[in-house]
């Protein structure tokens, strides 16, 4: 069946389509962001990403240094992206890759538009959501930085769109496509994996399609995931002779937030006699904080051994200190979802101006949360319960898992962009409700009174 919105837009010249102008504004803002902040754009260009990308171009594979063997400290997709950029712009380049990421971030505006239009079947909510994405403060500031956030946003939005299409039209191609995109999500941010497991449980229990069809479609989703995530698991099995489905830094990251020295504000206290090496604290096992090495005897350990050892010690600490673990996790969870920037960023460098920026961002975030709640309620009442639950499972669960060890704002941003589809619809719903409330009640002919007249018509 033809999409009436698509048909109405197709006959317009491209310059008369509002989404084109919204994307143009988004592109200008992102180019300005790169130009104004180019000196800071490499702030995430750490050895975790840069060294494997450069060595990949040298034909040495995903490695960190000669004699160390392969590495799996981070999911590989952004490393591949960065290697391609280094091949074009040179090793450790920042300006060129930042511009490329700004272009992809502009395309994310289109993805938000398409997702929202598919959810609401209307043009207005989609344009509102696209406008929100175009001017989203964190996207403007962070997407051009040398980090994987922009790409995780792209793949996440595309996966959300595929899930919506799969729920609307349960066809094999959408099942496989959704699975492939979910697998790519794992190759960018590993905390998506538990959310995917919950999606399968929700699909088995609550998807309103015949059981046989449900099983076939979920099997195709699993096949799509296997096609994109599977090669990484196979590569790690060959490289490390062990089952490493995600990364070899998971144990270290878990230990950061759950150890005897973990504090409220930082995962682990740094000692003057054993500081974390700036920028490479995760990339080189031999340079982990001395207190870690001294306590756990990690000298000479491989990545897999280090990962397993630190994970065991973290789990042991959690088991022995359940109250401290629950308290720290609850605090990190509150900070992760706080509307304020966390940790506080010195955006300008002036305390008062930075405080105003933080408060302004908090107001923006609260507006998004409130409008998304309105939008989700409206979709639920319209009968779109399955897709609402599915999308919120990813939006809430995937970033919340970071609260087990860290709480930075950037970890929720790729998933928060999916929330814009609900925010755009929520704002549109509120506008329509306001119009109905303000519209004068039209009087019916039966209730219209006429002045009395005498026999002469006066």
C-alpha cells in the first residue's frame, strides 16, 4: 500500500521540502562547531582507537604494539572508520575526520525524520523531531569529536527504523535487516547486547503474530545479528583461543567502578606515586595503575587473562560489599540520567558561563524527557504498544548498564536520539491538544436563537 505522506512529498521540488532546509541548517551548525572547536576535536583520539587504526593501515592488523599480538580492547567498527579517515587525511588527523563525522551527524537528522514519520504517519511530528536533532546541543558539540558516538547514533536510529518496519509489516527482509543493524550496534557499544536479549524475550512473549511466524522472524533476526557480530566473535576465538564476545577491557572497566578504592566522583582514586597515564590508561596493560598490578599480579598477563582476573576481583568485591555496590550503582545511575552534563564540562572556561550552559542544557533535556513521555503515552493509546516497549527497552536498558562502572553523559546520547522520535510526536500532540482547547465551540443551528418579531416582521 502506498504511503500517502511519501506520495505527497514526492511531487514537491526538493527545495520546497522542509526537511532539506532543516538538514542544511544542521550541516551549517556542525561545520561551525568543527571550525570553532577544532583544537578540542581530538579529545577522544586516544590510543584505544588511534593506534589500532594506524597499525591496521600498516598491515599489522588490530594490534597495539609489536610483540603484543592482537587486541580487542574496544569494539572494532569505529576503529575501521577511523582507519579509513587516516588513509584519506593522514595519521592522527582531527579536522578532516571531524568534518566527515559532521556530515554523518547531518544524515542522522534525516534518520530521525524517517523514524518519526514512520511511527506517527504524519509529516509535522517528523519535522519537529528533525528540528530537535538539528540543534541538539550535545550532538553539535560531541558528534564531530573523535569518538564513536555519532556512528552509534546512526546505526541505532537505522536499527530502530528497521524494528518499526518489522513490527508493522512482519516480513523476512525486515527481520534480517533489523538483526544485522543490531549486530553492528554491538560492534560500537557493547552494552546493547543485553538489551537485544530483552528484545528477544519481549518478542517471544508479546509480539502479536502467529507463533510459527514469530519463531521464523526471530530466527531471521538472530541470523542477521550473527552475520555482523559473528565475525568479531570468530576473530577473537582465533586470536585469543578463548571466547571473547565483546571486548577484553570489560573486566578492567567493571573493576574501575567496583573496587575497594572506588569513590563517589571517580571510578578509582589516583595515587601520586602511581597515576593513570594520560590518554592510554586502558590501552597498555603494563601501565595500569600500580595498585591494580600490585594487588592482582597482572605483570605479563595477556589481555584475556587480565580481563578475566579483574572481572573476578570486581565480582568478588560486589559479592562481599552488596550495600556499597548498590549505593554506588544507584548514584551513578542518577548521574547518568541527570539532565545536567556529567561530569561537569568546562565548555567555555568561565565558571559562571559554564554553569549557565549546564543549566540551559538541563532545561533542554527535561523538555525532551517530558515531551517524550507525552509522545509515548499517545502512541500507547493508539495501539502501538509493541514498538513502544521495544524502543524504550533499548533506550533505557542499554545506557543504564554503564551505571555498573561509569556515568558519563555521552554514554546515553546515541540512545537518547531515538527518544527524539517520541519527543517530536509529544510536542505535536501537545500543540494539537492546545488548538482543540482554544478552538471556539461552534453552535449548532438548533441552538441558535433569533430575536422575537411582531406580525410586521420588526
